[in-house]
């Protein structure tokens, strides 16, 4: 079994849970240890949606940096792809800070328990969107 990194699992779980909370169609979440770099992981969360959901996508991308901030990790290089996606959606730097604040509020509030559950599962295996919805439905549901 591949060693999975807690920080990466928390980061990707945040994307997944906030995106599902906002109604985005989640396809899958993957977490991998980085070969030859102990203690470093990489992950990917794949949603299938259009730019018509621009604000929801922005908050979902902001959830990764928000998760890292909640856990005291200030890793701007790690956030590069998330910031690139928010810029691709035409969010300014000031708007990006607002998106991260919104995502932080979701992760500390209504998404807190589901985020912890999905993080725990990602430490063991990759998840499909269907599996995350099932995890959320079985006792660790996202609260309204």
C-alpha cells in the first residue's frame, strides 16, 4: 500500500466535500505519495461541470488552501494549481482571498464532520464521487 500523506488527504478532501456541499458533480478524488520525496504527497479532485457554476468552482478550488490554512500550513507553492484555476475563472487576488474565507467557513462549520471522514478514507484509498456521497450519507452527512 502506498503511503498517503495526511496534508494531501486533508487538502483534497476539502475540495471534494465543499464541492459536493455546493452541488458540484464530483467524479473522483486521488491521493498519492510523491515518489522519491518522503513526506510529500500530491492529489487531484475531479469535478464535471461548466463555467456557469463559476462561483461554486471558485469556492471549491479555494477549499484546498483553506484546509491548509486551518491546519497551519502556509504553502503557497503547493497552492499553485488551485490559484491557477481561480485565475482561469477570472477571480482577482482580492476575490481569491474572499473565496478562501468562504471555504474556511464551510470547513469549520457545516462541512466539518464530512471533511474529517473523507480525509480519513483518503488516507487508505482513492474515492469516487459516488463513494464520497455514500460516506456523507452514512452518519457523516454534510449538515445544512
